[in-house]
């Protein structure tokens, strides 16, 4: 459910007025091993997005936050940001490339706001293009350098490795080979989906270090989310290390479905949405398919979020749902930071479905 909430929030927030196109292989290096693409042209056609945006435009809080982002970015992401593509030829941290498709951006305003936000940025020139490098202090992995370039009025390139950014510019300018039809990384990639990603040739070292439970066990993974005739479609096509691993992953997903049904209680519509998930293991391959009407999903999502908020306010936790007792962190039951940290770690382990199915 967290994935759906995050995905829907992202799309509803930045897609309403966007008009981006499908992925552009000519802007991606031929040696890419993974690709992520958000197609906002498809998202803006989604009736759910239109309804949500119309509602949010009437709220002062939304307008305030949007104004803050406009000031920070130097552009309005709901109007000027058209699409997002990420890719890399390795699985190293801070090494990937980000391509932002934009429109109607005032270069002077963008530059002024950037200089205000990053006065410490340094500048270099590559093939007559202006590159800026600054330190990004936020993020789960701490501070790291970022290099960016406004290629033209319709494209921004960014990356954590300045050499990789220069290589990306060479691809865009035709000095390096770009992706062509038939490339392995594009096989099975849904170019018309709202959101699509694919990873190939996942190396063993990355599998040992990554926190992603899918890539820990798969050499190839493909995912897509699309909406056709107002029906949502979510698909996973995973190539596991072995047939046994694929079978175990199927058991883990099936277990997650059972847990979700238990948490949903007497919400029949929500149970129907969960039961619509189809899981099939074919040798090393694991296929997951789900579809549901947008209207039904949105109705269930609102009901579930309201239920969660009400229980959160009362200090309720799902693993204590039969006791209906307040959390130990409520006033009068405070604990030390160390105790709270240990408890959170234990809760995370309890909630991890892979722990329950011995993967």
C-alpha cells in the first residue's frame, strides 16, 4: 500500500498541467544497465489526476507549498517540468544521470534562483556548455556533489559524477552512441506507461549491498504502471537467480497479500483490490500483475488513509490491534532514545515479509 500511496502522490503533485512525451532513447547512453522514466503526458490524461488537481487548487495550503517550490526551483514543476528520465551504466551510488524535460522556463530566473540557493557552486565549460557543480546536503546518504547543465530550453542534465554528465552531453550531441531499437535494456520496457523502469545485468556486489529486496535476488527486473480507459495496470516481470528463489519470492508476495487482507478488516472493496493481484512463477521468472478501476482505488485509498490517521492519533498500532492500547510513546510512557531506536528496528523486522518467508 505504501508504494501505491507514494506513486499516486507523486503523479498527482507534478502531472496536472504537464505535457511530456515518451522516453527518448536518443538521449540515453547505449551502455545503460538501468532506466527509470516518468511520462507525464500519459499522467495528465488520467481522470484521477485532473480531479485531484482541481480540488487542490482550491486549498491555500497547497498554493503555499507550490509557491515555496517555485521559489526554490526557479520554475513551476506543475507547468514547466514535463518528464523525468534516470539511467546509468553501473549500479554505483551517485553515478547515475537525471534528464529533466522542461518547457517555458526563463533562463535568467532559473540562474538567479540557482545562484541564490547555491552560492558556493563552481562553474566549468565543456563543448561550449556551462556546467555547475554544487554540494547537495540532503538525502539518505549524506552530502554529495551534483553537476548540472541547462542543455537547451527543453532539457536539463544532472548527475553526481561530473565525468558522467559530460558523457551524457556527448550522447545528446551525437558524439557517443545512444540506445537503439533491440537493446536489451529496452526489451519489455513499456514506453507508453506513466511510470516504467528496468534493470539488467545486476552484479553480485550490488546484490550484496543493496537494500532493495527485489534486486537482491534478481538479475533482471522490469516494472510498469499505466492507466488505460481509467483502469490502472501494474506489472512486474522479474528474473530471479533460480527457480527456487522465484518460488520463494512468490510465497513472500502471496504472504503479503494475506497480511494486507487481515489489515483491511471488513472493507470488502479493499479486499477485492488486493485479491486482484495475480502472482505466477515460471521457472526463474516471477510475474506479478494487478489492475483496478481508478475510481474504486481512490475511494479505498481515502477510506484507508482516514482509518490510519484516526488510529495514529489514538496511539494505535496494527500489531496491537486486538488490544487497542495506546503506544508506549504516548505521554506518561516515554522511553529512552536507545530503547525507541531498538523498538523501531524490531518493528521494521516484524513488518518485513521476507523475514517471515525465509528468503
